[in-house]
């Protein structure tokens, strides 16, 4: 793990009218680690991640990538920094086919500057088959695909373009057991390649299997940031529900590691 | 449809859009029906020539309307914008510039198209950057530019236009003659052959499934037949009191050029892909990094330019500028796009469909005029056809 964090989000603020959706939250992410971002619905975790992915402007605070200050105002800016997002809503254009969605906004061109659909289809076949060998109907509109196939397209979209920072918002919510395992394996593989991953999840299994650290949010505040070894599932649930650790808590691994 | 049904198998192998086939079939039924009802007048070279010219103005604007509606917007102002730019063109050409000067008509066309683009940009700006619904912005445009068309000359009709300019309207001399029509046909067939070959090579190179060679040849022959048939019909209509073939009318050539250009824009540019993505899921388009605002603005600019082109043809054909030009054209244009399968919910539509839609509407209009149906009754029938077409579309989508 290197010294400079891949991402530092410092003192991030976001307000909607009177609601303080994100209140002075700071998180960081190092290369090759998975940080779980946890909390109830409406705790502000999705909001925080949308700020990083450029889908939502921030009201205060600073985002640094590789130690450099950034101006992330829209998704294009975020992508330019290598930040890719898998949205919970999947963010697919239902009327287009899988290759068109995979390359949306970043199409492959011929030498005349026109869309190179055949090349995109060939690339899409490769990447989608790697994720799911049973994926054959890639030229159908995404609308007609199963939840799992749609999820695979959304994931392929995020990893195809050499992401350095990956935000996964409930990536397994719509998936069956085998596909969930595929996503878990993929996450582990990407981490080993040095990609930093923010994982938003409600599934404690996923969190404890995949994450190196967790950040817990409640009512727009960050109520806890721990290495995964320090906490038990009950500790995490206590943070999510009550906003604090159980009374008399001490790090499960006896402390020591920072 | 069963696996063994031979017709279904052929259709699947040819990868043709079944909806498009249904539309062509309906058009053929309408044509044959009208031919019977008019005692053989409808399907004469002369009438088909006129039908082609009549369809071109609505067809040109309908290609732009497809993009507008696919992007989940609407443009109610196209008739007024066409009237206003037409009046500006006619007024400049006749009242302001020297009539007969060589530079006059090309300059007025240039100004007209630029004006169309500027009006499109104006409306597109309000829609894209201020978030006012396109319905409201273009309803405002419908009133403003209709009023503007009157104000240009205080309602006076401006005439006559430059004689060379008049050729663009497809009048007596406004067609390219027999030889050039054949040249056009041969070039078109060559292009179809080249595209078929290129496409097949590219799919083979990527090791994708290709159509059976027999199907490929059959499709090519079908296109060749259509092109030759079209040229033959246009060449079978003579100039008055002569045996001189007219050939393809200039406005139809302009329409063909617009169809090709707009199909390319919709199908092979990233801009076209973004328009469809926005229509399918605006949020996803935004999150994919697409500049949704700029794309929306450009859609309206294109629509404006197409209104300018339609204005040129209309003024050239009328040989005048009249402030009533394009009155209610927005309804025909929207109807053509919708009959052609463009979904008002956005995300779905095709240029070819809109052209078929325009031809279907114009055929009914033309056929009923030949039959002596009153204009009031024609409106009733066209209105019913519009509802019927959308009903058909809804049923078709439900069944899938």
C-alpha cells in the first residue's frame, strides 16, 4: 500500500434546502483496498459517492486524487480521473443494446470518425463473456435482458475503461447466488490489480468477505471508520443503527494496527 | 410465429425490421386500394411523380422530428419556422436583392438555412439550458414565427422568384431529365452493392454470423429493383406536349440527400447514438458523461435547418412567398413521424419509418383529392388514420 491515498475526500458538505445530507465527512481510499461505505437508507452514503462520481456537485470540502486537488463537476470530469461507478439503478439506456451501453459516451470510431459498431460488438463480446460465459443475446435491447445480464453490462461498463477508482453501489442487489459470487471474485481480482474500490452494501456477508475497511454513516455524519479486523458484525450493526459502538467496546484484534 | 414458417425464417435471416415490412405492406395496400377507387389514376407515372414532390416537404421536416421526438421533446413550431424563413428568403430575393443576379438565389438560400439554424438554436437553448418544456418553447415559437411571417411584408405575398431558384421546387423544368436519372440510379445501385459488401467483410473479419449469401443477394436485387422502378416511373412522365422525360424532380433529390444525411447522423455518429440514449434514459445518458444539454441544442438546430430546406422547396414550388406557408404543417410532420413508428415516449424511431409515414399520409391526401373527397372529410379520415397507426403500434409492442 503506497503512502499517497488514491482518493481523499475532505470535509465534504452537501445540503438539500434545510437537510444536511452530508455533514463534514472525510474518507480516503488507497490503491488495492476495498472500503465499505455503510449506513441506513438516507444516511448520506449514496450522496457522498455521487459527489465523487460527479453526478452531484458538492457544497463544501475538497476531493484529492493521487494527492492532487480536483474539480469534479460532472461525470465526465470524474471519468477523466479514472473514477468509474456502478450505479444501483444501473444507469443503462434500455432501448440500446449491450455494446452501445458499454461504450456509451466513449464510442470506438472508424478512421472516418463514425461509430465502429462491429469493433464495439467484438470488444463487448470479449468482456461480457469473461464476466458471464452464457451471455449470448448481446445485440438485443438491454430492456429485454434479465436483471443479472443488465448488472453484467453495468459492471463491464465500469471496468472496461481501466478504472483506477471504482464505486460499486449495491452491485449484488439484483443478483442470484452464482452471479453474486462472480461479482465477489471480480472485486477481489480488481483489488489485486491495485484498483481502489468503494463498496456500498447492505449485505454483511459481502462487507466482511470483501472489505479492508469500513466507513459508517448516519444522518449525514461519519459515525465510525474502522479496519475490518477491529469490528464484529454486531459492532457494525450497532454503528449503523445507533450511530455508536456497543458500550465498553475495544478493538477485536486487540488494537495495535492503525 | 413457428420455427417452421418459411416466411418467418426468411424475414429472420434477412434481419429486416418486421414493423417496417408491415408498413411497406400497408402502403402497398393503400396504393392498390386508391388505384382501384380512382379508376387507375392513382398509380400513373404522372400522379406518382406529383406524390413524390408533395411528400418531400413534409418528409424532410419529419426526418428532423424523429430526432426531436426520440430525444423526448417535441417541436410544434416547424410549420411557422418554415413559413417565416420562407418569407425572409422570398422578401430578400425579390424586394431587397437584385432579382436575376447570379449570386441572389444562392445567397438567399444560405441566409434561409442559417436563419433556420439560429431559430433552432434559440429554441434549443431554452429547452436545453433553462429546462422549459419543449412543448411550451415551441408553442411560443409557433405563435411568434407565424406572426413574424406576416410582419416581414405586412402580409403581402412576394413574387415571382428567380427562374433558376424555381427549379428547386420541381416545376415543369425542375427535374434532372432521363439521362441523369439513370446515372443517379446506377450510382445508387453501386452504393448499395458497396455497402452490402463492406458490411459483410467487416462482420466476417470480426467472426460474427453473416446472412446466408442467397438472402444477401435477394436483398440486393430487391433494392436494385426498387431503384430501377423509381427511375423508370420518374422517366415515364413527360413534359407538357412533348415526349421529353422529366426524370427525378429536384425536391425529391433533395429529400433523398436529406434522408441519407439524417440516417447517417442517426446511425453512425456518436451524436445520433446520444440522442437515442437520452430518449431511452436521460439520467443514464448524463451519468455516462454525455453532454445532454449540448446534444439537445444540436437536435433543435438540425430541426431548424431542415425547416429552412423545406422553406426553400416550398417558395420555389409556389414561385412566391406567402405568409400562410407551412400552416398546420407541424401536425403533418409529427403525424408522419408517429405513423412511421417514432415513439412519443422517446428512444425509438427511424428516419426511414418517418419517410414511409409521410408517404402514407400524402398518398391518402392525394388519393382522396383525386376521388373528389371534400377537404373536411379528408381531415376526418387522416385524423382516424393517425389514431389507427398509433393503435397498431401499441398493439404491436404489446405482442412482443
